[in-house]
C-alpha cells in the first residue's frame, strides 16, 4: 500500500470514529398547574406519579404505557433531570406527601363517625333482619 493510500485510509478512519457533538441543552417539561403542583409536559400527569413509578423500578416506556397522555421524550427528560440532582425532587415529593397527609387527617376529622357494630346489629334486629 502506498503512503498516499495509507493517508486516505487514516483520514477516513478519523472521520468515522470522531463525532463532534455540540453541547446539548434539554428543557425539562415541567409546568406548575395549579401553583405548587407540577405536571409533566402538556399532560395533567403529576410529577410525583412519574418519579414514584420510576423509583418503583418502572421504565420510561412502562410509565408512558400507564399514562397515555405522556410523551416518552418528556418522561426521559424528567427522569434524567431527577437523576442529575434528586434533592429538589425528593424535597418536593416529601412536601407533597406531608400536605396530602394533612388533608387526609382534616377530612377524617370532619367526618362524623359511623355507627358501631352494636348499633348496626340493633337496627338489623329491629327490622327483623337477624334473629
């Protein structure tokens, strides 16, 4: 092989093995709707549902199958951002869970208690439903 041919082959190999990527910035598709609640992309799917599913071991593809209004690229972008810096996401998830627990407690406290077992049996006996 001639030196000229070797030079051509070496240039082609360098061109084939070197890829010059420009820096890539990916926008994380999160929106606040209503204030304090984050949703993925244009869907109404909550951030905590997607991150929770991912933490349980679901793949982005499985998450999109579960929530059909999601776009796969959006789920990958959110998960990538979560993996790069999970602390703010984990803080948001913790605060969301605390708020949900407070709401559950308030609802339970506002409900009047149901009848006891004895009251139900007495009613049933009065109607002749049980001996």
